[in-house]
C-alpha cells in the first residue's frame, strides 16, 4: 500500500456559484499523467457524522492508488445552499460540476468511479445514466433502480412506515449547521437558511401515492440502456434493496456483477449478522479493471454471487450458509416450482378440489408487530422474530415435512384468486421456514395494495365481492429449507407497522383452487465449491475517537390491557463520541413509536423524535425534530416541530400542521 495525504477541506464551486465542501485522500506520490478518482457525493456530513466511516473507506482506496473524494451535498455538512429533496436535477448538475472539477486537477487522469451506499448508490446510477464523459465505472451498494417500487417510501403500492422514519431522519440531518472551524462566522446565517428552507419532505412524499413522474425521475429502470459503464451492485438479504441487484443484472447491457450477502443496510465490510467480507478489496479489483485497464479476471467471474441462507433461529439471528453463484441472470438453471393452496391449509404440488370452501381473514393490527423494519440495519432489534407471534391473524398454508432439502434463489411470488369486502384493501404474504420444533423464521415477504393489482400508475377502487387474480412478488432471497422442515405461506390483510393499513379493516377471501405459490428452485452447482473466497474484511485504520456514551438499541412491544393500547417502541441512540482531531463531540438520539388502540384503524399513529448535538469548547448546537403521522379514512395528517438551540438559547422554532388527501392508499 502507498503512503497517503489527506486534504481535510477542498472547495468546489458549482455552476451557480454555490461552494461545495469536499475531503480528498491522495497517494503521496502521484504518477505522471495522474490518477483515476473515486467519488462519493452524499448529504451525511463528512466532518462529523460519517468522518470515521469515510476515512476507513477512502483512505483505503487512496492507499491502493486512487484519488478518493467525499463531497458534502449542497445544503449539508459544510457545503453552501439548502437541500430540499432527494435526487433533484440540481443534484445531478452538481455531480457534473464535481466531475469536471476532478478532471481538471493536476493529480487526475480524467477517469472517475462513482461509489456509494444508499443515497450515494442511487445517485451513482443516476449520474452514470446521464453519461458524463469522466465516468468509467460504478459501485452501487444498497440502492435502487426504481424509486417507487423499491425504495423506502412505498412497497407494492402500500405506504411504508419507513417513509415516516426516513423523512424524520432527513428532517434532523438538514437541521444541523456547518462547522464554524471550516466556514467561519457565516455559519450561523447558513444555519438559519437551512432551518427556514429545507422543508418537510414527508409532505411531498405523501403527495405522490402512485408511480408518477415524480418517482420516475431518477429511476434508471425507465431506461437501463442509458447506463454505458460497468456496474457492480451489492446488497444484503436483510436490507430493503435486494431486488434492484437482480433487475440490474437482468437489464443492463454492460459488464456487471452482483453480490448479495447476509447483511443489512451497511457496507459489506461492516455488515452483519454473518460474515463480513473484503468488500473494499472487491472494489479495488473492479476499479483496477475498469479505471486502470488491468486484466485481473474480475470480468470473467460469475455475474451473481449470493449467500445461500441456511435455517437459523429468528430469536438469535445468525447467518449460517455458503456462497453460491450464477453465471448469468436470469439463470436458466433456476426453475419455477408451483405449490398449490388447499382449503385445509396445505401447500402441495398438485391442484386440489376444484370447488373447495373459500377461506377468509380480517387480520388484527397486531400482525406485523414482530416483522422488524422494511430496511434493516441487521441490529438484533430490527429483524423479524418468531413468526408464530404473527400467524394467529393470518391464513396459513404448509407443506408436509420435506423429505430432502430444497433450495431457492430469486423472487418467490404468490398468485392468488381473492375477493374483498372493501373498495381499498391490501394483502401481505410471508414465506416462512418452519422447523420441526414449530418455530417459524420469515424467509421473504411481499405486500400489495390491491387497488394496484393491474399496475402502480393508475390504480382503481375495488369492487367488493368481485374475484380478482393478483400476483404478489416477494423479495428476492437465497434460502435452503432443510429436510424435515416445512415451507409456510402466510396471508394477512394488514402488516402494521411495517406498512400503513388501509382506510378501513378489510376481509380477504382466498379461493384456493386458483391460488398457488411459485418458488424459484435452484439445483446445486458443483462449481460453487471452487469459488474464489472473498477473504476477511479490511479497511484503513479509523481516526482517533473518544467514547463518551455507548449506543442504546431497544425495541419493545407493549400491550396495556386496561386501555387496549398497543405500542411498538424503538430507541435507536448512536454512541456519543468525540472526534479527537477536531475536538468535536457528536450525539444522535432517536425515538420512534407506532401505536393503535382496540384494533381501531382511526387510532393508528406514528411518532418520531430525533435529537442531534454538536459541541466543542465554546460552541454547542442542538436540534430537536418531532414528527407525528395519523390518518382518517380520507387523509393523512402530519404534525411536526423543529427547535434549534445555540448553547442554552432556543434560536429557531417552527411547526407544521399538514393534511394530504388519501388516494386509494
């Protein structure tokens, strides 16, 4: 590895004069002709919130012969301006300007790789699709090609409560000021501009309840052919963004590679539970091949590498399994196996009685309390628990105990013939692995707003009593079902609080004679035993920090038998620490609460509060954001407050009281 130098703050001026703050890691010895560069452009504050993670990644890239840069998005961190939403045209313009700036530097050879997790993974794909001449390759992690169908906002046309959680997170991020040590006395004016101008993003996201032009903008699935550079896409089975990896492999027409491990919403060298890998080493192989032209064989490896999950206890999450691979996707080796539903609760390989008794369910709101988060970070608290706690409010269909092991890779789907008694209703489908002890582990799930059964662009009210044929896509997964285990399909009419329920409780009637579960069966591949090992995680040494208080993660479900009120209570406080180089203390506390009373849909409620504090001797700022979401049958109701403090004095306060009409959600 090479010696490196770090440029703490570099300024890049965008076309409208706004200055963007960046941090740059360079090899100490730059060869004649310059180096290729790696760019990560995100709003998560390079100097405090992500300072440790950024250095571990970008210093590693620099030590392996790359100029590596982390840019604070306009309106975030130390950059000027105001950030008003995700993936705006201005963000893409800034990306072009940053690329042009990099190419003009003496240390640059004009070739750039786009890199990032989540937001940075999104905008890497989006910027590549605009075909700037400097971009030579992309590494996108835990991101999406479709902002409506596979993002934190909606799933299957249903409103996710992660939408509220994420909007509240950005509400808090956008409330923080730049660092006076970097920007000088103007920091306070910039802070006030952000507090006044960033706005309540949740309101905008709720205004677009169907797949319209708002979501299509920035969705590279609208034209995969626009991406003309090699792409490596990565995610984890506990993450919310596994499906896009498979779609990118299927639809891109460039050199491409997908890695899906057992992780949550994290970089794979930091991922858990389960084996973290030398992800940064894989990135170096990708950059070396496509930015430096080194023939290292990475383009000859299988297109898909996936961790085949083995049965494990949902109460003590681990990730037993093995790596498997497919040379192309879709793989001709993976075949569809159909299991038919029967009126007596079985899944079987042949269709049963042609005129069986239909089965119906109107699920209690408790189905979903143990589902974990849509987008898990694979903490012990945010993963799904034993599904027997959910199954009492669902229709269950089981196979007989398996005579031999059975493996799947891909997206299961449930093809159901059903009717409902309401004009707006949803269905939730869970695929579970049931052990001989009867404990049930969720393998995958899917939800569908039944008004969207024909598509997400123009949903229609349902006709009560009419039979509909619907297809519910479950998330992609690789899973081994062991001999002696049973495969279970669970069907419910709600999945709160993972998804917001319909306006009124609905009863779903399933007609089993025309309903089946389709599983992507994958036979063993002997070549998997000879796959190149990834190796253990490696990264640069972290900058010096001092721990002040450990993290606090708690997830509880409370039922008050006196009031019949149920609350899912989530404490997610990061560790409080001091960045020793800046003498800067960083604190983040978050509390989320999702509740209802008496199975009354009018009482469903989500509350999120975040506190963020930055301090050093002589300077302290703190912001407190609170957001509450409730709903009537006709509208979503948002109540929010923002308070900002400098020292002990409150210097800013604002409240919001918003109503957004419901539109078949």
